[in-house]
């Protein structure tokens, strides 16, 4: 189940699925980031952007 969806200013779509980390849809490809790639947790509770970067 998808919990959060966010579109960034570059046209990418970011979304999370509980316990499965962060997904980025970029150039028609889906990239998945999990604790294996360095996330502190696979449970993403929010996605937002500030003036410097996208955060969660």
C-alpha cells in the first residue's frame, strides 16, 4: 500500500510503501531506497522538500 506521494520540482514522483522504503519514479524507471542503501528505517512517515533538498 502506498502511504505518501510527493512530486518534486524536477518532475520526479516519490512515494513510500510501509516497511518497503522510499521509491522514486524518475525517467520512467522506479528506484527503491531501503536501509540497504542507507535509510535509517524502511518506514517512511513523510516526504517534503525544503530549499536545500528533499527530506523525510
